[in-house]
């Protein structure tokens, strides 16, 4: 479990109940983001945030989510909980997976989605009538409005479920035996997605999202999470056993782990490194890291990339060929580097316990991958 937990999803899917159970059992502070959003709506109408706006529910959620995701990250960045043994458990409706990926640092936060996507709008309305109490705001609304809200709830649930598949987040259906689901979730959240669950490439991405953070061990075996300070001076590569033990790795280690997991599924894969070239005499230990490792796998005459270490690009991407994949991935990092050319090399192993300089020399000694432009044009 990370410092902060977000329970997201459609209204009336059990978010507040789950969040309060987590707070009670594990000592987190429960924050109701929906209450904060209500306060923002009334106090700062110029922001245009209105949960009940008379527009399409998906479009309205997109509008609010983009702003609220940044707000939540600012709450995390405040440092309010840095010296505490506990963090926040936030329940929120208007937070979409795409904005979580774009604006919230997952090294200190994990997210779970809940919804009722398996029901029709009418079935959701019938369930609402069955369980509504005078403590629920829908209890005081007329049936016509509640039926519309239930249609919206189902639509938003379905949308979230599909987005969770895209980014590798867990989605829980709460239209069945909700009590037992919640009990299971609370008892298993500390190991919510063990490695034994992995049966597909998507399972690998889900496993990484809930078990591996971006971090590194230094030459003194100290852990560094989400910080590259002194990386070139102190970094040393980790073994697979260390990655699994400490549940962290930079791109090189995470690619090594993904490679091992794909091998277990008997799926062909290759590891690559893109970087700004530095010769063996480089000694700029204060420079930013210019290297990124990535992995491609091959299924059904297609090429795929599992990206996890770069959490702004988390997901599984599909390409028509290996050359197309390498060109597009490398182009992204060339643009990030201000246009500096970046050679790409395939590597077969990650040397254990070597420094950044030694790793750079190792990559320099490998043959540069040449893209077949004729194949791309065809």
C-alpha cells in the first residue's frame, strides 16, 4: 500500500464506504473529494465546475477530471502527510484514468475504480430504489431525475471500465454481492494483485501498476523513490531478485522484469535502449539522465510496447512492425531531448550491480539498430 489511495468511480458505487473502511482499518485520513468539489462549485463559480451541469455526463466528467486531478496532486505535494505514518484515502467521482496518468505521481499513490457497468439504467434504478435511505441524496429526488442519473451512472461506469483496461487499473463491479466484495477488498488490498495472477500482457501492466514504483538502489543499498538526485554518481543496476524484493526499478530494471514475465508466458520480446550518445570518457555527473529502456513484444503479427516506468505514457501500445514501434518511441524521446539524435540499441541482458557509467559503456559497445525506412513506407 502506498502513502495515498484513491477510490474512484461512478456515483453510488460504494466509494465512500470503501474509503471509510480503509481509513478505519489502516489509519488513513478519509477525504471526500465530492464534498470539496461541491465547495469549489459554490465558492468559485468562475471555474465552471458543476457536477450537475446539464450536459453529457462523460464530457462533464472530462472537464472536471482534468482540473481535479491537478488539485489532488497539489494536495499530495503539500507535504502535509510526509511526517505522518498515514496518508489520505480519497474518494472521488470526477477523476478519469487518463487524467490520473497525466497529472498524478503513482509512486506515492494508487488508484482503484468501482462502478456498476453490468446493469442497464433501469436495473440500476431498481437497485437504487431498493437500497436508498434518507442518508442518500437520491432519496429526495423524483423518479424521473433518478432514472436519468442511473442512466448516467451506468454510462460512466462503462467508460471507466474501458479506460481501466487501457491503462492497467483495477475496476470492481459493485452491482452484485457488494458486502462480500468490500470485505475481500479490504482484506487483500495490501497484496491486491500478486504475481501469480499474471496470465496475459495486460496482467503484467496491472501487476506493475500496483507493485512496482519508479526508484533505484544506490551503491550503499539506499532506496531512492521518484528522485534522480545524484543518480549518475550513486546508481547501480539491480538484479531481478532485488527488483521483486524492493518493488522498484528505473526503466532498465522494469524492462528486465517485464522481459522475465513475458518469457514466463512464452511471448517473444526484445529489450531496447534509446539515449543521447555519450562516449566512454564522459564525466558529467550532474547532467540529467538521457537514457530510456523499453520493451517490445510480438503477438498475432503485431508489435506491442508495455510502458510503465514513464508513467506519463503508461499503457500497452500497438504497432504494425518493429521498425514502426522503434521509430515512434524514439521520436518521442528525441522530442523530449530538444531534438538531439538518439541511437537505439537492442540488448540481451542487464549487467548486475554496474554503475551508470558502466551501463552506458555497455550500451555503447552494442550495435546500433538501423530502421528499415523502405519497410516503413510500404
